[in-house]
C-alpha cells in the first residue's frame, strides 16, 4: 500500500473515533446513565401428580400404590375400660360381634389406612376367621381361644399373632387403673412390613362390593337412627344420621369419634361352645343365609345376607333379590342374634 493511501485510511479512522466520542459526550454525558439488571425468571413450582385408584374394599379413591394393598384384619376390644379405642376411623370395614359376657369386640380391616396406632388389640375368635377369610386377610391379634388358634393353623390363615412377633409390631401403653389386657397396641405399617418379610403377597385379591354415589342432598331425610342393645347400657350402640354429611355417627359410652357411610345389621344364629381346654365361647352360623337391614342415605333397606362358604364373600340383597350397592366409605357390620333388641327410627 502506498504512503498516500495509508494516510487516507488513518485520517478516516481518526474521524470515526472522533465522531463516536462527540456523540458519546453529547448524548450520554448529558443524561444520567440508566442500567437495567435482568431479573432471573421465577420457575413455577412443579406439580407432582398423585395417581389415584379405587380401593375395592370401600370404594374410595386413594393413592394408587395402596389402593389394592393386601387387607389387614386387626382384633380390637370394646370393654368399657378399653375406650376410647385408637385407629378405627381409618379402617375400611369393621365387624362388631359379642365375644363373651355381653361385651362386643371389633375386627377392623385396613387397606390404605395407616394410623399411628390401633388398639387395644385382643384375642382371636372362630367366627372372625370366617369373615377375614373372605379377603384372605393378614390377621393381627393377641393369642385367642384354643379352638380359634387351632383353626388358624388348619385354614392356613396368614397369621400375625403378637405371641410370635412381639415387639416387632406390638407394644404396651400401661395406664393407671387399667388392666394389662387393655394396653396392647400395634401399627399397620409394621404389620405389613412383617408380611413383606415373610414374602406374603402384598397385593389384595378378593371380590368387591358394588358402589354407588351418595343420595342427592335434597332427597335425604332430616333425621334417622338405629340403636342396637347388645347387653347393658355400656354396650348399647346408637348410630345417628347426619343429612349434611350423609354419615352415621356412632354413639356409645366413652366411645371414640367414629362416623360411617353404611351400617349393616346382620342377624345370625349363635350357640354356646366349649373348647377342648374348657373355654366357654360362642359359635356363629356364618355360612348360609339370614335377615339383614342396611342403613345408608338416612334410609333403611330390608334385605338378606348370603355366604356360601368360609372363603366366599357375604353378599347382601334387597327384597327383590337385587345385590345391594353401597356408598363409598367406611362400612360397619353389626352381628346380632335374634333375641337382641334393634330399634330403628
């Protein structure tokens, strides 16, 4: 490049620089400098979708991973000194029947419910085996009468007896003035963990009730109740209907706060029995058919029950022979014998 061209390019570059400086001082030095900082974008919180499925035992929509978990049956006593009991509200299905001395006992079945404690836990009875066999349920109890313990072995019940598993799943909560037999408790998740370690099937396999939607609120009665006089006033049970929630509230002296969607009163013949070691108890005619009343939506359905074998489901039918469809939620089955007083209002 010649000297003259170099001089021309140098002058042009100097002119551009000088022009840039001129406009810089004219524009930016006469106005305050404004700097905008970019704010980081706020990320929207991630929504974790909880997958739901219907529990076949009570018809409720619950977390998918526990909806069809293997049912767990726990024996719970109802002596007045054992009240209020723990963990009943999270059971899907509860049976109540007289054990001895006019004192009833519960067998509560859990699928998705995981209360921190359930109890007080008590001993096994023969008729409860026939009901839990409908679900092939794991069975949690504290010993039992001789006949029941022999049948547990004979039937191949998936047994979680406290006598065998002790502190792995059970503990006592001593209280002043309470007899030792009223102090044993358990936790469902601990029992399911033992079942898993035993390599028992953790998935349930049983026939489900049929379910329906709740009755429309405008069609519900203002009030309704059913009272079952099992024995003395301490063992009288009253279920009182609330049309707002379409639930029945259980009323019993010192009892827990429990509400249910369906109440089944099942009449069943019973007879006294004595075990091989002289224990007096009751035998129930659990297989066959008999009278039933179903309470739901504030109304009473006259019906019958039918159970064909120890392992088959107990089904309930109305007077036309149609199978009963239940409301979704907790169901109580009240086992009564023909001489008991049941008052419906």
